């Protein structure tokens, strides 16, 4: 399930575990104005992908990076 906002399409968290850990990988190429993001969840002593790789281009990539 995905929610739509005026800027991003993002996955909706339906269920979470108390005390769980997540990892967010972000790769940004400023020269090309592109960013890639992927979310991982800690499960069974390893981080496993929760989402696919999401691509952000142009203004969307800049907006994503401005959040950090």
C-alpha cells in the first residue's frame, strides 16, 4: 500500500514491532541530481530489505537530501 503526497509516494507502515530497528540507505549523486533510497528492518540478527530501491530525480532528490 502506498500513500501519495504532493511531493513523495511512500510506503505506508501497516504493522510494527515494539523496539524494532530500521536502517535507511541513501545514495546521492549531486552532479546528476539523483538519489536512491532503500529501507531495511533488523530481523534475526541481520538487516533485511523492507522496500525496493526508490529513485528520486531532480528537485525530489534535493528535497530528500534537505530532510537530513
